[in-house]
C-alpha cells in the first residue's frame, strides 16, 4: 500500500474517530528466530529431557502462539535444517538428518494444526564437515585447531572421517568429545 493511500486512510480515520495513525505504524517489524533441538548419536526421535530440548520446544511454541495472537496470522517462513555429526556412513546420516527434520516438523504440525506440511521447508545436512569447519574457526581454544583446519580444508582428502580417524586418532577423539554433539541438531528458523 502506498504512503499516499496510507496517509489518506489515516486522515479519514482521525477525522471519524479522533484516532491518529502514523504511516510508519503499518510497517511490520521483521523478526527471525531460531530454535535448536539436539539429538544423541544415531537417534532421530526427539528426547525432551536431552540438553534442554523440552525448554527449547516450549519456548518455540509459546513464541509462536504469542506471535499468532498479536499478528493474527502465521509467520511467513518456516525452515528446519537438520544435521548429523560425521560419525557413520553418509547414506545412514542422510536418512537420519531427514528423519530429524520430519520429527521436528511434526512438533510444529501437532501444536499448530493450521499449518500445512508444505509450508515448512526441510533441509538436511548429513556429515556436516563445513559446519565443523565454522565451529573450529570460532573456537580459538581448541587444542588441534590449526592442524584440523588444514585437514578439513584439504581438497585432496576424499573421506575426512576415515582420514582423521585413522591418521589422527587424538584429533578425532578431541573433536568427537567436544564438537560432534553440537552437530547433531535440528534448527527451526522462523521469520515473522
């Protein structure tokens, strides 16, 4: 709606009711929220007692209900990005990531029956080595940081999991203990 039309409507409204409407009052604030659910290794079912998942899910539901009450409509965009740690074969991890995305979407559909499955975009990231690279770059305290970044960005290494596990077992153990559990997730992004 153009600012001229909004201005005319504001004038008419103020004359009829004494209520003043500013053209900027009709512009909506853009909000993007993200909620991350964590999974144990090899699991696609959501465990509410695992790593604050119950709190995260309840916060997401409460936020959506509040948004819908205030805006009187559903948020514009829903995206679920589900990922796995690099443990296990790629094919298994692809299926596991997709199952995590479906199970997370089911929470939204159960709590908001007005949503349609096709309104929620599902993305899977199995064996998310690029996610690990980002995590390692941010973590300046990781003992093997430089050595691991060199390995992870070497385009000549075709199977990173096998290479690190066999050639650098101490590094593999360190990333397994410190990083992998944060890669087994489903992140729900909602734009209002």
